[in-house]
């Protein structure tokens, strides 16, 4: 994996153009690795993201005895021999870093299977919620609890399998809980299937829709009843090889560069045919005045003819990750930009509302925030700053865009991009012509 220095000084960016071939989607990669592992077939997956979050998932599956190996005939592909939901290793301690998509989904799969497992992660993972998922799994009969009683990892799983017919879970904390119950529910459900009722509104819904689309690729037809899901139960099988799309959240930084600094910047690997909700980010940029064009698997962004983007108000409930990028775009827009529906930012890699407010203010921006919103007002008084990243890849990538507002920014601990986009700053340099 790429090694970064302790800081990177990004000079002011006045021009960005070029093409970026996106790395594989984190969300799709970790889902298909797990679905393949749970399946009753040998699955070929190509375009899988190579980054910390997917490394944690692959390591965990290998520890559980699943045969996950690179395809000798194609270095970017993996062959996964599914274990039909019966993990060969029944006792294990898994370290899942800060990968929500590994922690939540493996917690559900292993709790419904039953065994002697501990799931843990980095310090921040021990502050990220998992209690509602654990409670739903217990309602299904699983023997699972949060070891420190805090509603956060580490999680301990015992031998009793969970195959109850119905559970309910809040939709307002993390959609990953629901994706986790859906994917595991299919394999471990009893003869009458599993009903998952969602309490209250469901945030980040496109990620649940992505889960349903991928489960379908593995032969599982979930019934989406709006505020509940019926999972019929049965084995997963993958026929044709599956290609992972490029990461649409990662695309947002480069589309923003095109909109802020001339363009065109084209991203390849995700487009109008994508199953990722974050491609909607391009439509938000368009509302701000950027010129956007699309193909099925590419998107291109250019600055407005006038060169001036407009500030807008956006409900970001469906695009929590790409939404962060908007906070940096707002630095160069005319008028304030208000992001709403971002309460979930508080429980991600860091408290992203607090962190972005602090770091945007450090470059001189006018920022206000509340429990689930953030407003950024453009100002002429921006200044050079050292930007802290809080171990959060998206703070590093978002704040790198502040250089488009005409000031140098020094990104501290830039290596945190390895969580989902290890080569991010190389691509940034190629598109902007910056040397650092
Ligand atoms: O299911 C997924 O792959 C994800 C869902 C989202 O989390 P929440 O559902 O917690 O908002 C998103 O922020 C995360 O990066 C990936
Ligand atoms: C929230 C994120 O990750 P995780 O999958 O760990 O929740 C993210 O990538 O922005």
C-alpha cells in the first residue's frame, strides 16, 4: 500500500482537467466479498477495491476459513469459494479496523450463524454505534452482546444461532444495520423467511437498495415493502463473474475539481447505470451551476460558463458520503450552501460536522452548524492553513479541495486516505498538475 509523508502541502489550484479511472467501490466490494463467502458457489469478483476497509474484510473472511484468493490469471480479480453460510472456523477474534461495512455485516452473519467470536476495531470503531443491530439480532435468538455494554464494539458472539422470523430496527442511526440483517438473513432465515421492520425514517436508503440489487445478483429476491423487508431465505449463488463498479463517493472529489477549476474532469467506472446513490452528487453539482455530462459508466464535470457556482440548500440524507465534498465546493460558490440531513456524520470515522466546521474555519470560511446541518458561506478572507484529518479519509479528501479557493493547504496525516482511496493524492496531482 502507498506510503505518505506526515503532511502534504497543496498549492493553490487554478486549473484541473483530465481523466480519473476510479478504484472499486468500497460498499460494493465489501458486500460482494461477504455474499460470495456466504454463497454455495465459487465466485469470481473483479475490480475489487484494494484499500484498508476491503483488506479488513478479506482478512476476516480468511480467518473464518473462507478461501479468498487472487485469481492467478488476472491480478485484479478474486476467486471466493463460498462456504454455504457455514464458516469453517467457529472460534475467532476479528480485527475490523474502522470499516463499518465489515463490522456491521460480519456481526449479523456470525451472530445468526453462532460460534465463539469477538469482533473489534480501532479506538474510533469502539465509539461507533452497533447497539440497535445487536438488539435486533438478540430478538432473533442470537447470543450476542456489546462487551463494554456501551452499544459499541467490541462485540461478543456465542454459540446460539438466531433464526427467529421477525425483528425490528431503527432506520435513523445507520443503514448498514439493515443491509447487514438483509444479507445474513437470506442465508440463516428459518423456513418462513425473515421480516425486518424499520422503525422511523430510513437514512442512507440508496445503500440498502444497493444491498438488494447485489443480493439479486446472487439469486435472492427480497420484497421491499417500504418500511419493512421480507427476506425469503435460501442459498446465494453467483453465475457469471461480477465486476465491481468504480467508487462513486471517490468520484465526487474529482467532479468537484472539474466544477471548481475549469475541467473537464472525467471519472470512469461509475455513471448513469450505477447502483451507487452517490452518483446523485453530480446532479447536485449541476444545480450549483456546473456543466455535467454522463455515460452509463462515466461522468464529466466542467465549471459553469460564467465560472461562478451558486450556493444552494441540499437534503443530504441519501448521499451522506459525497455530501461532505459539497462543504468544500461551497467555499467558491456565490451565496451560502446549507447541508441538511447529515446527523449520521456525527457517528462516522470522526464527528464529521464538528471536524469540518473546525477545519473549514481554519482556512477562514464562515461556518455554522447544528445537530444535523452545516452551513458554509463564501468569503474573500480565506487563508493558508494546516488541516487536521482526525484519521478520516473524507476529511483529508474534502479539505484538499479548499486549495481550489486560491489558498495553499497543508493536509496533516494524509495517509488516512488509505481507508478507501490509497492513491487519491496521486490522482489529485495528475488532474491539477500540482507537485507535492
Ligand atoms: O452501506 C454502506 O456501504 C455505507 C452506508 C453509509 O453509512 P450509514 O448507513 O451509516 O449512513 C455510508 O456512509 C458508508 O460509507 C457506506
Ligand atoms: C462512513 C464511511 O465508512 P464506514 O463504511 O466505515 O461507515 C465512509 O466511508 O465515509
